[in-house]
């Protein structure tokens, strides 16, 4: 489903005249780690329990700090289409998806029981 989210946001980016983003495995690693942390520790925040920002988490995964562009998080959406629809209906998340300067993304999915936790990161390099 992680790759399906990327395909779906690329459709949205195409409609807006933006170039497609490609998956960066460092971003995927950071996204999966944040989703797992939220799921395992039963919280929902852009700030990690250790005080980390999405930029901090990207750097830990080996992505350059200067390339970080944004983060979307969500929980409870059961399908890739549902989470993308939710993000497109939220101004801040939509802005991240339609940021034409973004070149790469990474989607991480984890579960707390049957509840999915999603993190999507964006970068410029």
C-alpha cells in the first residue's frame, strides 16, 4: 500500500502540473520508523516521543537535512485511496503533496492492532 500511495499522489501532482515524485528508500525508512513509533506507543504527532522533528528523523535515516520538504501523517485510513483522499481534503497535507519543488517521497505504514498509521515524507533532492 505504501507504493500505491505514491502512485495516487503522483496522479494528483500530474493534475496540478507537478512532476512525479520517486520513492527514496531513506525516506521510506524514516516514514516506517515514525509510523511504527506512533503505533507502538499509541500517539499521533509530527513530533516524535524523543522530541524529533521529521527533519531529524530523515537525517537519522541518511537523508540530507537541506533536502527535507515536508511530512504528512494520518491514522485510521484503511486503504491507500482513503488516506490520499483525506490528505487532499486537508490544506496543509494537500500543499505538501502539490509542492512542485518536491522530487522524492517515502511512505511508511505500521499498525496498532487493526489501525493503520501512515507517514509520508517529501524531499527536494
